[in-house]
């Protein structure tokens, strides 16, 4: 089976289930793709990583995301991992706990296909006591529900070559509305499809490469979000790069790779184009240990 046929089959499977979902707004998502694609687990061996992402830094109650994952090494082509995501926006806190599994298949030549599944649970909590109101009268738009749980089930695939990769996945096929009694507490959140692709170009000196990439989130009901950028990799010791997001944001990033197996990265984004007048920026920090 060719790569083109495999990609077409999985695209049809995913697109048939895509309509719109809460998505994780990560800047360096290609370095920890198992936030949205379970097939990433085990693709780079055994590792553990932590990520923190803040938007509109310096503003009280600004959105903040914390992400922790562990990826096990493949055993008989099968890999397992676990992840925890905490996403807080004002009075709402959403925590996701998931187990990921992926299976590795060798295609023709240098290509490897990873197939993944994600299963877990998400809990959403709304702290109504922190909601500032000018009146205590009943409001139909304010739900009295403050806690809810719903299952998570996602899938994805990842094709890896010596110089390229292509990732396609969704973190959750399920719509939370079907599992929460109070529909006003959880709005329609059907699956979002995540795509990422990249290529490595050897510069021919100093063991350096240029790594262009593109990522996309297909979000039902709203315009798709796409980002495009590239990194300069020097001797696999450090990377520096920048990119542009279709929602009129740009970002720059830096990553240092230590010989002891620790990777440390930082990225910051800022408004451009229609958002160039925004004075607040966001940032992202991550650390990874490769066993």
C-alpha cells in the first residue's frame, strides 16, 4: 500500500467525523504532537515532557495551559504513554487525563507508519463564586452546573521518513454534549482535526539543517487555522525559528538540546496585521527529558 493511499483512507475517516471542538493553542506543537495525535507516542523513543502556555501574559485570569506527558519506548512495535492537560480560562478549568497507544508499521523504503489511539476522561469545573455580577437575579445564560465529566476517545496516524513527517489526528471523536445533562454547561464541541507536516533540508555545512513546516486545525463552523514557519537546526544542539499563524499572529522560538538528554524551549507570539495594535503577547515554555 502506498503512502498516498494510506493518507487518503485516513483523511476520509477523520473528515467524516469532524464538526468543531475545544482545541489546544500550542506554539511548538510539532515537538509534542501527542497532545492531539496519539500516534506520536513512542515515535521518538522514551521521554517525559512538561509544557506551560500563557496567552495575554500580564492580564489577570488570562488563559493558561499546562501539559505533562510521558511516552514509553516501543516494545514489539507497540508503545504506550500518558498525558495530563490542564486548561484554565477565567472561571472555567478543564482537565484531561488520557492514555495513548501506538503501533509501528514499516512501509516501503525508509518510511514508518504509526497508528494511534487515545482514551481517557475530561473534567470541567466552573467556579461560579468567582463570577463578578452586578445583580443576584436569575440569569438564563448562567448555568447552575459547576462540574461535569465526559469521556475522551481519539485517533491518529503519523508517517515518518528520514527527512519528512506527516501527522493527522483528532484528540476526541466524542461530543461532550451527549454525556452532560445540562447542555448549557458544555457547548457543542465536535472533533477538531489536526494536521502537521515538515521536511528537513541539509545545508551541507556545520551539520546544519533548515526545517520548514506547516500545521493546520480544521475547526467546524469557523475558519480553519493554519501556521507556517521554519527552524534553523545547528548540529542538533540548538534550534531557532519563527512562523506565522493565519489568525494574524507571528511567533519566534528557541530550543537548546543538551547532551544529557534534556531539551529546553521557549516561544513567544505577538499580533501582526489586523492584530498589530495588540500590546499583550503570550509565551510558551517546555522541557523534555529523553531517556
